[in-house]
C-alpha cells in the first residue's frame, strides 16, 4: 500500500502523513453547534472526515484509529435561538442533536469513536483557563477572561497572516475590556436567565474556542495527528485553538496536520444560515436518498468549492441507478487499485472516474470486476442499502400513481399531436419534478423512476 498524502493547511503543502504513533492514529473534527438544522455545507465536512476515518482504518486497522467529533451545546447562538423559539436550551439542543444524528445515519456515516459534548467538560475548561492566567497568557477583567495573543509567538501561522494584518480586517469581538483587539474570550459572565457555571471569576460560561482544545487534549493528548473542519474555521477558531493549547501545554505544535474542506455554494455564493440560502440535509433527503447526497458531496475535491443544485443531485441519482444494476452483496475483500486515489489527498473525483471505468469493464459479466466494483463503491460509503431498498425509497418519494403517470403521458402525446409543444414540455417537467423520467423511443414513450 502506498503512503497517504494530505494537504496540510498549516504548511500549505501536500505532505506524506506520518503519524505520531502508527498504533494510535488520532483524528479530531469540529462537530455541529446544535442551534439549527444542519445544512449541506455542514454535511460536506461530516462526509469528508467520515471518509478520512474509513481510509485511516483501512491503512492502520479498525482498532487503531480514534476519531473524535464534538458537539457544541453551549453557545450564544443556542441561547438566542432558544429565546426566539420560546423553548429551553436543553429542548433545543436535544432536538437538533437528534436531527444531526438522523442526518448522519441518512448519509451512511460511521459513528465516531467518541462524541463529547461541551457542557460535559466545563470543569476542564475552567482548569485550562486558570493555568493560562498563571502562565501570564490570559487576564481577567470584570468577570471576563481573555487570552493574550501576544503570548504566542506563532499566532497567525495557520491563517498565514501577521498579527497587524489580522487586526485590520479581523472578524473579532469588539470590547473595551481587551488589552488587544485580537485577544479572545476564554470565559464570560452569564446573566440570571442564561446558562452558567461557578468559576473563580464568577458565574459564567466558556468561550467557543476553549472547548475543542480541552476535549481534543483529554481524548487524544496534548499533541495529535489530524485536526479537521471547514475552511471557515481556520480563523479565528482553529488559530485560537492552536494558540491556547500550545501555550497551555508548552508545546510547539497542537495538531500535526490541519485538513480543511471548501465551502458548499448556492449559485456560487457560500451557503450559510446568515445569508438564508441554505438547503438542509433533511430538505435534500425529501427527494433524494442519502447515498445520492453523499455521492454529490464527494463529486468534487474536498478542498474545492462545490456548487449545490438539483441538477447535481439528478446527475448523481442517475449514476447510482446505473451502478446499482450490478450491485451484489458479494464483494471482493481485496482493496481495489483505485484506493490509491483516495490515498492521494482524498482525490474523490479521480476515484469516481475510476468507478465509471470499473463499471464499464464489468458490463461483459466479468465476476471479478463486478466484485471489485462493489468493493470500491463500499469504500466510498455507497451500496450500504440493497437494490430493493433503493427502489423502495425512490417509489416512496413518488406522489403520482402509475395510472396518473400514464394519463399525463397520454396528455403529453395529445399535446404533441396538436403541435402544442409548450404544453408537452410543461408536462415533461411536471413529471420530472415528481421523480419520473420519460423517454421518447420512436413512436412510443417509456417512463421510469429517477
């Protein structure tokens, strides 16, 4: 087996992955902040790091890889949303966490080794904050505790910016209590109607960046192999994690490799809740199976932007229909040759193109190639449901009965005979929107589920 290569955001280079300990591979990925339903932008990170988890297990063995994905269940956005909806914070976080887990199942993602929650680790966060104050890397003002960025000489290394450049255009919290505009909060006071914990600085709650530093150290150690997340987390979240962790632990490094996935866009604009241009995972699953959504999320390289559209999902759905024609529960245990493409910085577009080649090579009934193809699909997280299950899912999404479909096809034929092509196209589009694909072959129209 060849080496695994990953693009390291810290060095901005594609590097050979060299674990700290080949017997204990460590991966940490930032999980959801549970205040609203996850969208497909969130799903991309979920699927990418699930794939990396599977690749690492194939290389080093299933029992030798520890994958931690946290849940942020205390955050200002959570507090604001609970107030707007008029429900308790626990009701909100339980609801969204349940939705997130449902999305994970629908996308055929494996469970991480551990899924710690921020609220379960406040004691450790207080301890880290106390230690940073002792090291003169943090200071308290009016119940707020801030980390001093000047205490870490390499601040800005991950985002590849100097401190002066960050000060000019940084999206950071403005506060007169700070000694430096870039200093970030480790602890903040809580009002009576806000969740809070007792601390040496009064009743309050932790800052966002602190939780990942604490949980990654607790379960993976002060220095570990890979830290992952979306591109938007590089600054300030991951930059701040590195600073506070390295100072606290007196280490030069926090994670050795930083892997970041690109944005999911909608009409070339970043998909985000603040812009209101999101498509939730649940929305996508109303028309398409989780396998289709997963394949769509993997269709472009993880580092590149991915523009989301119904056309993309239709294309992946047709691809899966084609591939399912040679689905079998018996597949090769041997790794296919195209696995090397996943070792090359998770090159899923090239891997998928090889899947198309393998499919074509299987058309003559070559059982070895069919078994290899099925194994290759499973490595990508596909073929996790049987052919019968897939057909049942597709039919369950169709609102039209067979009688209604045939009636509409008849109406379309009449429209074409009367040269009313506008109406004929409209009927075709209506059927397409309902998940029905029609084709004209000579003087006959045939239909099928998409």
